[in-house]
């Protein structure tokens, strides 16, 4: 375990409206010891430019006057240049300065979503993970329930992840690509991850060939093509990656299990993915992924505090 010390603090002022808790935590994400959330606070491990640092956010503002204090923990002092790059990267991943005003104006009177938009006004899309971490998580989530996914995640992190301690918190970081690639497939299978052992290694090989940062400049079509080259990553996972890691408003694929959830969220009788997509295209066009994101966040926060039976049955992890 690597013990880190506080080396820098920074105060930022996100673009209002900004709701801190809804913009740093999603209750529907499966529990993994790489991040810790408490109301008004977030701790997470962050590997950036070959450095593994610990980061803490503390909310010091309101929705209309947002203010966040950041704490950076590392083994030694961080250069001013590194901190500037780090702040830029965090701004990208957490969308601190994203303007959602057009979206709110367009749908603030929509019968289906106006209540949710009012409730979640100030929510910004966020994705703590970089492309590699997201790929590994996507593989862990495939064809497994929550208990199984957590078991596999913990086994992989305990054997190949990096553990850090900062601000009294102990967290893991997803394994490094150049380290896991050297591990024999059988060693991974011994951790009872099944076919994912091969997927971890093959996907890592494909990731190493990519430049995840230059890919930010690609259009949606070319970005999708590049992501589909990664072993074991299908159309639905690519949608998640484009929306999360690359902050694109895309929704091309609706898996059957998600269609059942969307049907309830949208008040539709059908559970046919094509019919649900047609409804979204007809009513929300290019904003459909944002609409689904808000509706799903609403039901996820409700489920966090009061279990919803149909959510328990429909979410496969």
C-alpha cells in the first residue's frame, strides 16, 4: 500500500447551476473500492500522466453559487505544470464548465421530464475513469449479477491493482496496462473471472495501440469505429464509453434488459428496443441520451434510499 500526503489544494467555481452531489455520484454504479462518496465529499484514486494520486473534493457552495475545494495527495510535490494539466483533465471528466442551458430551456415544460429536470437542475455528466479503466469495468460487468461482479472486481484489484491511502481513506486503482499484459491468462482464470481473463488481456493489447486523448478530437462515427476495434467491447458498451469517457450525447443501442427499464421510465407499454428508440428519436432527438440520463439518475437516487422491486429485478449487476 502506498501512503500519500497532501501536496496541493485548489478552489474552483463550476458553471452554475451545478449540483455537487448529483454531479459526482451515481447510485446505479456498482460498488468498487476505487472511489468513496459521502454527501458533500468525494474521494477517488486517479492515475494521470504516469502518476497515481489521491483526490478529494469537498462541496463549499450551492447550486447557484457552486464552489469546490480540491485536495491532491501524492508522494512528493507536484509541479505547477502537472497541476495545470490535472485541473484541465478534471474539468473535462467532470464537466465543471459545461453549459446545459439550451437543454433545460427546450424541455422545461415537457410533461414527461419537467419534474425531473427541476429536481436535478445543475446535474453535470461525469466520468472519473479514463478509457482503460472504463474498458476493464465494462468487461467486469458483462453477464454477471452484482455479487459476482463485486467478487471479481475485488479479486482483480487485490492481486493486480495499486492500493493507496490518503486522508484516512484506503482505495485501489485499476491495474496498469503494461503490468497486466505480462500476466499469464491462467493466473487470471485462477481468480475465477472466467472468459474475462482473455478479454482483459486482449482488450489491453488493443488499448495500448490507441491514443485515448487524440481520440477526443474524432467525430462520433470515427470514434465509434476506433472503440469497436477493442476486443470484447460491443455496441452497447461503446455507447456507454462515448457518453461517459468522451462526453458525447449518443444513444445508438438499447440492450433488451435496458429496454425494460426505459419502458417504465418513459411510461411506454412496449419493451421492444426499436420502438422505444423510435419514441426517443421522435420526442427528444439529439438530446435523448441526456433525457434517459436524467430519468435514470432520478430512479437510481430513489432506489438508493428506498428499494424499488422492479429495479432489483431488471438491473443485471
